[in-house]
C-alpha cells in the first residue's frame, strides 16, 4: 500500500512539473503573440501610408500630380 502511495505521489509530482513547464511556455507564447500583433499593426499602418490607393476605391483616389 505504501509503495502504491509513493508511486502516486511521484506521478503527481511529475504532473505538477509538466503543468508548470507548460504554463511557462504558454506565458512566453502570449508575450510573443502580443509582440507579433503590435508588429503586424505597425507594418499594416506603414503599408497603408505607403500605398493608400490599394486600400481606397478608385473614386476616392486623388489624381496624380501631373494632372
């Protein structure tokens, strides 16, 4: 009986370590995803500033300066 309890305790301890490791991985991924979202938003904004005609209808587009 005591051997079985020790085995269960060891199994529980291994699960606790695994859960902690997975939690740390998820936390790091959350930080990375947040940074990627901010980077994407910045790139999208830069793209829209550089190429406004792509994001607008041709009716809304200003004529080129040579007209």
